[in-house]
C-alpha cells in the first residue's frame, strides 16, 4: 500500500481527492505518541460503544476522539502561523493544491 500524498508544504495529506490536516510537526515525539495512543484508545471506545448500542458512551467516545485530534493539531486552530487558511476536508480540486495534485496523479508510478 502506498503512503498518502503529502502536500508540498507538509500541512495535509491527500486521500481520495480530499485534504486532511496532518499532525503538528512541532510536537515532541513523546508527546505526539502519547496523543496518538489517546486517539487510538478513543477510537476503540467508539467501536465498542457502537457495537453495544450505547449512545451515551458513543457520544463521550466521539468527544474523546475530537479532543485527541485537536491536541494533535489535526483539528481546531491551525498549527502554522503564516495566515494560510485551513483547508481540512476540502476537495483538493477546489483548492490551490489542485495543480500539484493533478501533476502527482499523472506522474508514473515508481
């Protein structure tokens, strides 16, 4: 499986034509791992709550997923400070990355 495309500025990955914000690269490795672990635990809690049909636990688990993603920098305030807009979840073709993405898709596989 190929890794997802990363935008030239390192802010997003492209998955099925959509931009997804990457984690804040300034996070120290230990802190990043702690937050990734919290995210994965929260995702497991979502799966369990869904399987059990527990709406209250599901809402709580989804809030934990959101909090973990904010802590990682994938949601919430952007982690860059040059004034560029947040294009998280935008279709790539509707952004300034459209030309870059088209070139990547046309490039031969290596």
